[in-house]
């Protein structure tokens, strides 16, 4: 006859006994669960009646069987506490409860205080010991451990757990079958698949969330629909639904008995009957709009229309889940409280101006009259009325963009879902182009100067330095979300999606374009003052004369996820647990989604992320999930890395964008056809005044020029052009600084791979080797506006992977040669080496590339 | 589109349910409610327009005779004067060129506008019905300034003599006539008492004005939170209403904290109870209206809506008819109207937004599910309203007092078993643990914040703010 499964009272007694044995002062206090079996606890903790036991709230009114050496009187207990230490060692004092009452202050802050969490840990240890001694399968242990975690999270009651475990583990032979059906006694729905997974926790969490939903009031339309389905099923006689509804009405867990988790889920999330013949049912979690477009909807236009019709632009937020073509598509968006461009109590605001350091509320706002007056002046001088009419049309079109401004945090989704807003935005842009065209085409530009200057200021919140009021010096500006620099690329992306909604991976394309296309150009031009360069933000971009270092936001997941897949492929031991270090990860959903996707797609069983920041513009680490450890903000990565004991598999080091400048550039190559901007890379001659070691080196520079089709930028450039001077273009030097190089080298000893993430427009010219060969270049991936450059200490893991693949072939790979070819592959194919880790078949392809490259190099004729 | 147009319209139930959450709850702010409160008490003052011009219309010259010509004639001086006055009178920036309120250091700054969404006048009616001496107390509160009362002197300089203000007629009965409703109204009115405490003196006018403003806003929020349920259920005790458990730890609390979860569930329950109550009230109103059997199907909505809600404007009735369609069953009509007036999430968002400004609900949108919590100023307001000046009260007794007065559950309770009230929200054992932990977390916070004192014998007492001032 096997021994009984331990109870929580026994585990608590064990913990108390241990604490008293270890304590030198013979004092301990234990915070027991309120409904614990006190008699059992006392009999186990003190079978020989040697321990003095004090009862405080909530056990003061308990009436244990034992009467000797027991008191609920605070003064008596204080006297016991004040006994000489030798006496206390002989008769230790154990206080039960919180000791929070009158005259109990001295009993509360003992050195040894056993909390309920520690009792549960002790219970977990003793329970798992019992299970490993008596039960062969490991599944019951996993379930028990997961239930302990739930109890620590206060999702289930501790005493209920104890009685549950005592019941279901009474017979070791049924330990792997009994618990699933008895989950109702814990307030959970019986679940025959509770022990099926590698970890029981996710399934129990799902179970708990459904119970919570049944128990709570619906707070979204989605939940209302789910509960309505339950009601419908109950009215049609479905027993599962009737029992679930009874539980919902009474909260009595007895109604959960006999239910089955999957049956309840089926009822709640049941897909409506599909006339064409159903699919396998909806996925468990709603996916985003872009993910849905990636999945390939059969009728995406109808899906967009349905999603758009499910809420109103007047709503404050939308939290909707719709089942469309077998997918659960979720919309979770909220609008801003107020619009600066369209205040509630006044006319539309065209622009605002304020002195540096003043708040937005103190800004001087300009209404439609500002532009109309300038237009009328121009018309008066030219003897026409065209400009005034075009201005009125422009203002009329602008008035219809209120909702776009309010929902600008989700501008792309809104343009896809609300056709009326798409039309309004398109009309506004056309009217802007019409007006600017009219102004710029006048034969006497001097007469249109006022309206041209006014147009350059519209849709921006300007900050100026205090000078003469007639000659303000603008030093910074934030664009309204309806500025053509923002609206034009957004419309182009939305137009692409609308014109080819059936394209494969459309969602990824949209995210990719969104990360890169806004604003339409990283600089703006304004008269009589220095030009302003893009600093931060996308839908509300901020420009400034002096731009601080910043990291752009990322919404796409691909680059980081690809690298995780590559690493897990090349280092298989990391599949069970991958450890990542992020230094200054950028804001946006990109990094958190990549980590979630790695877990969801089972690339790794588990992962943990450590986050270190050096700047305020990094991602809110909380969004990375509970697997994240935040190390705080450090001023120097290098000094931190030299002292830390933290180790990781992969370290991501996100660099800030290079502060660009607007410089006059010869623009040797004329803009080509296409959309957006193109680069001109040039090398500057050595500077005679530079540092000694770089005086002989040419410095690469990247200049960014708008293409012809980037009409909005070209127009704005012309409007802002004060004279016949040469145009100024955005320019940046894409080189690592010496400090950055040292910081990267300092991270190298902490991890296998160091990934240097450099933001656009061009990223970085990656050095082949860093630190005189300490780090080797492995390849690059794209991650939104960032380019990820991967470095590693040696190529051993990659070489072994290649050699393992070649063992069955008629070749004899020589280690040094393979590594040399891998180095060349890394330089010639951006992600060639990284692909080797991604799939079994990738090695052959890359070996083929290496061989072809080798033969092409040595035998140029291709023989 | 009909749904969004009807949403939050008060004209349907205004005469039956006071403190209904209105359509523009986003605008409601403490200074607006105080302005509405004073406006209801004494009427608007014409000189308020000049204050608005001074603060928000830089293109116009304010017609305030007491401003020296040297300031008015020099644009730079005038600009600096405007800024300085803005710091004093418009610190929360709730004044706009066409509406909004200043910090009313004088009754002369009270203006009439809709930015309080109607709460101000309802708070006045409630407070006045429960305290017959309120009007003279407010008049003396804003009376002639004495030496050292800088804000009072500023107000009289800017607005001149305000003795012409006459108190308005107001309601004489509390807004709810049930047993608990009447008590609740009196307890809510007591939230204004810290503002009239004698100990502060005129030198403390700013803090007393803040207390008055917070008190008005708190009355508005706590009343709107329960009004529908109290009106419909006519409760005798708090156990007849949905339980309001408030998170006592440091706001807004971690998402996976058990107490935070329970507070979120409680919030959802309270919101659902209000919505159900509103629907039931609509059903009753509609059922009471008998419609002749011969009424054509197309005319049913017109007849029943016009009969049940005669006070609603023609436009609102038309919108309601559109929302109801051709349904002919009173319950279904009520469902449709309830959906249109209070769609899913509307009350939820409204209570959250208004409560967040007071510090009794949160967190801000997008940072987790809504829950009841207590920011420290709100905690101070509750302690000031419940502990008499110069006195103290045991911490656990104070928790009982808070529950008995406002129905706010913060711990297990001595006189009432709060565990039982929350039993349907979670397992009893879990609820017990959460309540104890919540009570302890709140106790520690109050001690740290100076709202309570912990003695060497382990006892904790909540102390009155006046005593701390001394």
C-alpha cells in the first residue's frame, strides 16, 4: 500500500519545521492559507508539544485540539517572544497568521516569515517527490507543477488544490487518467487533453480564460456574440450549453462536472455554417488584418468591406473579432482623443507656430484665412481668381479628413477598411497637387510668393526661435498625419493593396512598404531658414535642424525571426531554450511579434530575452512578454559588458539612425522612373584637416534623391526653393564609428552571434572583420527599416553543418577550405550562410553556389 | 449611422435616472463640473467672457477696467500678463476660445457652457437637497476676500463685485428615494465637506477650491456609476447591488496581479449591471405605454416611442424610431433602444474615462483592462470626507466605513462579509486571499502617503488631513 499524497498542511508544517530548525532565534511566523486544517498542521509541525504556537488573525478564533503552549493573546505572545534565547531554542515560538492586530507589531517582522508562496513551493517539492517515487509517467508531475503555478497566481485556491491532488493521486495507477476529469473541483472545466502537451500550463491557461469568460460580463462585441451562441445552443437543448449557462448564472462549480473543455470551446467559437462546405474550423486566436491578407483570402475585397462595416468612425475604439473564410480576424484599434488640425470648437487649423520650449496649447494657430488671404493677394496681383478657387477646393477637401487625423495611429488599416476615407484622402491629395501646380506654373512667381510660402507651412506644427516676428527661424516641426508627405505614400500603399488584393503575402508587402515609405522624404525645406531633417516618428514625423540620434519603429517581424530560425538550425541545442540579448530594441510591434512567432511556430520550445537600454527611444520592454528580463538603462554598453555575468545565444545591438544633413549634392545620376527615392553613393576625397590615420581614406557618402514620380516631394522642393540655388538633398555617412565598433566587440564574449542592426536609408557598410578578425561577417537580413548584420566568433558550427551534409557525397571537405568558402559566400550572397541553418535542403543549394562561385572565379570561361 | 447618433442621448431617461452618462463624457473635467455646479447655484456671470478673452483670444483686448493702461497698451506686457494669468486661472488648460472653464477663484468667472456634460447642475441639486445650508456656505466661501487671501483679491480685481449673484431654485429631495439611495446621496454630498472645513482659513483658498472641485467631480462619478442600478433596484443595502471592488495597491497594478484581475472583473460587473438596469427601465417605460392593437405595424414605433418618451426632442424620437424599425414587442424595442443608446463598450469607456480623471478607475486606454483603483488624491479625498477634522479612525473600521458609505470594497471587512459579496466573481478561497492582500497593500500605501499612521503596537489609524495640517 503506497503512502498517501502529501497535503498542503503537511507541506506547510515541513516548511515551518525547516525554518525553525534553521533559525538561531527560535522565532518564525507562517502565513497559512485561511482554510487549512490547523489540527493536522500542528500535529505534524510539533508532535512532541515543544513549540509555542501563537494564533493571530485570521486564526485567532480557531479552536485547535491542542491546548498546551498555545495562545491567541498578543501580550502573552510578546512575553514568549521576549524569553531568553536559550529558552526559545528549547521551545521555539511559531506565529500563525498575519500578526496585524493591536499590540502585534513586534510579532510581525520576524526574521523567518514563511509566505503562502513558499508553502506552495514546499508543496510542489513534496508532491513532485511523491509522484516521481510512485508514478512512472512524467505527465502528472507536469500537471501538478502547472497547477501550483496557477495557485501561486491566485487563479485557483490552494486548499482546493490540496484536496484535488489528494483525491486524484490516491491511486498511482490512475494518476495519469484521473486528474483531467476532476478539474471541476478546482473551478476549471474538465479537459481530457490537459496532460497531452509538452507543458500543461498553456492548456490550463486556456481553460482558466474560458471559465473567466463564462463567469464575467462580456466587455466586447466578440464576447457578446460568443455568449449569445451559448444561449442559442442552450435553448436548442444542448446539455453542455445548459450546464455552462447554469455555471455562468450561479458560479457553482458543480455544473462544470461532466463538461469537456473542447466541447465548450466548440460552442463558443463555433464557425457559422459555411454553405460551400466548411474548413477545419477557426483558428484559436484572432489574427491581424495583415496576417489575414498573408493567409490568402478567397474574396479579400468582401472581407475588407465586412471588416470596415463592423464599426463606425465615430467609435472611440474598435475591438472586434470576425470569422471570415474560416479565419478569426481581430481588429484592435483606438483613435486619438482630439485632433489638432480639426478642433471641436473652432474652424480647421492649417498650421500652428510656437516658440521653442512652449507647449502646444500655447501655439498660435492659423485657420483657413491664412491661406485664403495669401491666395487672394496673389489673384489680385495676377488679375485672376484661379488660385482662390483652387484654395477653396483644397480647404473643402481638407475638411473631410477629420477621421483620418483621429485614427492616424492606424492610418493604413483605415484607408483599407473605409473606402470613403480613402476617397477623401485621394481627393485632398489631388486638390493639393492642383493648387501647387497652379501656383508653381505662374509666369510671374514673385506675385505668388506669399501663397507659396503659406503652402510650405501648411499641415505642420512649427517651433521657432524668438527673433523678429516677420522673420521667424524655424528649428523644428511636427507633421500632421494628413500632410502630403505622410498621406501620399500611405495612399500609394493602400492603392497597391486595393488593386491587387489577391497577391501572395500581401500583408508582409504592406508592412515592408509602411516601414520604409513614410515620410516621403527625410527632410523638409523652408524658406530663409536652415532645412529640417527627419528625426523620429512615422505617421506624425518630427523634423528638426539638429536631430538627435533615434531608432525608427518596426512593425515587420521577418528579419529577427529569420535569424532565430537560422541560429536554431545551426545550433540545435538552442531549440529547447534560446537566450537573446537586446540592446536598445526599437519601438513598434516588430520585436515582440518576432519572439511570439518563434514560439508559435515552434522554432524553439522556449526563449528568454534580456533587454538593456541606453536611450529613451527603445521599445517598452514590457511588451516583449513575461519572458523578458529588463536590466535597466546603462550609459555605456562597453563598461556594462565587461562587468556582466549575463550570457546569451544571440545579441542584437540596435544602432540609432545616422543624423543626416541636407547638403548640396551634384546628383550625377538623374532620377530614374519609379516611386519614392533613390541613392547616390559617392566617395569624398580625403580631408586635409582630418585625423592622421584617415587622411588618406576616401569617405563614402549616401545622398538620397526623390524620384520623378515622387511628385509630392518634388513639388514641396520647388515650393520651398527660395532662389535658383542648387537643391539640397538628404545625405548620410554610413560608417560605424570607433565607439560603436568597440561596443560591438565588447558584446562578442557574451554570445555566439552579435547582430548589428543599423537603420536606413542605407544602413551600414559592414566591415568584413571586426577587431582585427575577432568577429567574422556572416551575412545580413532585413528587419523593417533596419539591416541586420550578423557577426560570429568562428565558423565551426556552420562548417560542421555543411560537412555533415557532405559526408554522404563523394567529397572530402577540408575544414579550412570550407570556412574560406563560407566567408566568401557571406560576402557574395547577403544571407547565403544564414540560410544554411534554415532547412535541410538549404545546404546543398549554398554548396552549389559556393562551387559555382569558385569555378567562375578560377575558370572565367565557365568551364 | 443611427446607432452613433443616438449614443448617450440623455433625453430619453433624464427625468427618471439622474446622473446619466452623457454623449460627450470625454469633455468632462473637474474644473468644468465645478463651473457647472456654481453656474447652477448662482447663474452665469457676464464678466466671465472677459476672462476668456484675456486668456485665450490674443487678438482682442479684454474689457477689464482694473487692468492698467500700461499693460493694455504694450503688447509685450499684455502678453506676459496673459501668460501669468493663464498659469493661475487656466493651469489645467481646460479653457478654449469658445468654451471651457477657468479655476474659479471668484463667482464672477462662472460661465454657462456644455463642457461638464450636465454633471455640474445635477451635483448641485444632489448636494443642495442634502444640505440646506449649502448655498450660504458657498456664498461665504466666495465672499469678500480678507487680508492674505491673494486668490480672492485677484478674483475681485478681475471680476469686480459679485454680490449680485442670486442662488437658484433647486431640488429639495435627494435624487433617489430608496432607502440606500437617500443615504448614498447624503454620503456623496459629504464629499464636499473638506472644502468647507474651517481650519484651513482663507489663506488656503487654492487647496479648498481644489477640494471643492474634486468633491464635485467625485460626486458626479460615483453617482453616475450607480445611478441606473439604484433607480431600478431600489436597494436597501449594498449587497443588493453589484459589488465594487477597488484595487488598493499602487495604481494601475500589474496585469497578472490577482487583485487587479478581481478589480477588472468587478468593473465589468458594475458596468454590466448599469446597462441591464437601463434596459429594464426602458422596458418598464415601454410596457407602461399601451399601444392599441389596431396600430399598423409601420406606426408602432412612432406611437410607442412618442408615448414612452414624451420629453425626448423630435429629432431624438425620430432617431429612436429608425433604431427600433418595425419591431412590435416592448422587450425587443427596449433591446434595440438600449443597443442604440448604450452600445457595447460605451458605458465601459465612459466610466473609465471619467473615473480616470478622478483617479478611481483606470488605467488609461490601451494599457490593460479597465478596473477600479485609487490614485492617492482620490484616497486623500475619501479619507478627508470620512474622518472628521482633528480625529482618527482605525484602519479596518475605516474600510468598513468606506463600504457602508460608498459601497467600495477594499478588504474582507469586519461588519460585512465582503468575501461573500464577491463570491460569484472567483473561488471563495481565492477571493479571501486577494481581499487580505489588497487590504495590506492599501494600508502600506496609506502609511507611506501620510494618510494613515502605524503605531508600535501594530495598530494603524487613518488620520484626517486637518490634523496633519496642524
